[in-house]
C-alpha cells in the first residue's frame, strides 16, 4: 500500500524525470518542409604573438624581437535565420577562399579584432566589392564574442570586413543607436564565438602600431589611434561546417534536443498526478492513513 508521503514523493520523482524534456539546445534551428536545419559554424585558424618589440634603439626605430607564435582556432556560430544576407555573404566568401591568408588589420583591446580586408596595405581595396544592406535583429546584440560586419558611414556598405567583440559592445547595437539624438544606425551582428574566446582575448592584447611610423608607444590617451598589430595577426584559413538536417523533433549529434517542446513538459506534469489520482480512485493504489493513538 502506498502511503500519502510516499505518493507525494513518487509524484516529485516522476516530475523531475520529466524535466529533461524541457532542456533544449542553445543551437538555433529553423524548419523547412518538415526538416529542421541547424545553423552552420565558421572555423577560423589564426596565428598571432604576444611578443612586444624592443624600443631601446638609439635611432628611435624599434627592433623586432624573435616572437613566440601562437596557433589557435576560433569557432563561431552563424545566425543564418536571423541575419540571412550577412551569413550568406560571409559563407560565400569563406568557401571561395577569400579570407584565407588575410590578417586582422585593426585590433583594439577591450573593443574588437577586425579583419577581412583583402589587402590591408591598399586603402582603395577594402572589401569584396559587393555590399550587403544593414540587417539588424532585436535578438542579435553585441555580447562578448559577438561577430559583426564592419562598414563605412553608409549603413548599407558592408562588404567583407568583420569584427569579433572583445567584451560586450552594446554601444554598437542598432537599437541603442536609434535611441540617440539624432538617431544613428548600428551594426549587424551575424554570429557569436562558441569556441576559442581565449584566443580572441589574447589577440586583442597584441602589440599594435604606436605612432604613425612605429617608433614609440602612444600614451594611453591616444590608445587606438594606430591600431594595426606590429606583428601580423594572420587569418590562415576559414572553413564552414556542413548544414545539418534532422527530422522534426530529432536530436543533434551531441544528444541535445533541438526542438522546444514546453507544451509536452506541461502535459507530462499534468498527466502524472492526474493518472495517480485516477489509479487511486479505481483502487489500484491504496493510501493508508495514520491515526493518532
């Protein structure tokens, strides 16, 4: 016979067993013709050094020391369904090898690491030549590790240059800038780092250009005036993962549920105690009540 405390405990245990059904993957998926498509991922192979140059030179020209190079991998998720034009543009460029062998030419600690310039030594060749219109989304903001698209003053001038945020940079959000007087346009976020954020941190700390001729460090008040790394931060290769398809309600390879089903959880939580109550009413479960002596 099942006592009342035991009945309550059984309900709690069964409810707790049902709760994992509420767990959903952080990966974003979209349905198309009954198939759930998982966002793709970009893998960036980078090379950089934290070695600082030696400025002890009587001619006031720095000497480059032998740097200790670091090879790392940064992976970021592409928000294909929230920023379709920007992700399509990035994927197209990456798959044709546009980014391979380029550099991160603009780095500011606690701000961004920016790359994607096909020739950082040519000011007239700053992009791919094909522009993408501004594509803000209220759910995509400049969180730590966010990946956004660089542009000129024209909000629809993004081409190939992108940046990775070193720390949250919500001053770049479109919604925040629209609240300014007068309103301004923000920048498009189209991805977020999911692996290798430690490399973003280190890249953001590399020794950058000092004065215009690389001769002396700038004072803190002028930090970021010349933000090109002294030792090149290389973007050796960019690869894009395959698009993963799964049937509706299926699971991804790592076992995470990819479909949000809160209604199912609610149904289970209602059905369990209701079923136990009906079973008790039909005499399948007997409850023994204690009496005071």
